[in-house]
């Protein structure tokens, strides 16, 4: 897990945690109109689980007691739940 620092962008969080940028690109495509990935804030908790191959399996964003989860689908893309 990672706590967002002042000035962090999601791409910086991915680089710091050595997460694949291709996964970030896939996530942004399904982000949704509320833009939880684009609007991360200082102090926000980001949890992630990696698959055995090192790629992202689950990404969870928590803010103000609310959670948004993105998860890897069997065909390789990502899905989203609230």
C-alpha cells in the first residue's frame, strides 16, 4: 500500500512502486466519470496487489471512507467496482 504524498501523481505512484505503466494506461481507459485515478489527494491510501508475473492484479483507492477497486479481468483488461 502507498499513502499519497503532496504533489504526487498516479504515474509517480506507479513509478515509485515499480508498477507497469501499461497497467496504468489500461486503468485510465475505464476510470469513469468520477475520475478517482485522476484526482488522487494527499493522504489518500492506495492499495495494490500484484499477480505472480509482477503485473497489477488489484488496485484499490480509498478516500473519505469510500473505496473504488479496479481488478484484472481474465482476458487481460481491467474492470471496476465501487
